[in-house]
C-alpha cells in the first residue's frame, strides 16, 4: 500500500500543470455525466438529477442509475407515440 502511495505521489509531482488541468476537466466531465445527459435530453427532472449527482458520484450504482434516469423518459414516450401513429395509419389498433 505504501508503494502505491509513493508511486502516486511521484506521478503527481512529475505531472505538468496542463496535464493536471486536463485530468481535472476530464474527471468533472465524467463525474457530472448524468447531469450533462439530462441537459442534452432536455429532462424536466434536470434539477433533481443535478442535485442527486453530487453525492451519487461516490457510488457507482447510484451514478449508473442517474445515467439511466437521464437517458430515459421522453424518448420512450416518443417511440410509443410514433408506433401508435404507424399502427393507426396501417389500420391496426
């Protein structure tokens, strides 16, 4: 364990400022991915997803559930509506 900490500390000290900033931005992008997906998919629960994203980032299961929540919802209803319209156009109920 101490060897891992020493290696990590050495890698941290050897990193350039640009690399650390790039790593930080990548980390934030991945951490807040559920919130970004909720914005992209225009979810009405965006605020709830964003607030829950803060503590959920510490749990892979909760973070994954938020991604599923951010990606589902309107799309499912949109597909159901389109299928129903196609069925009515074909004369099938």
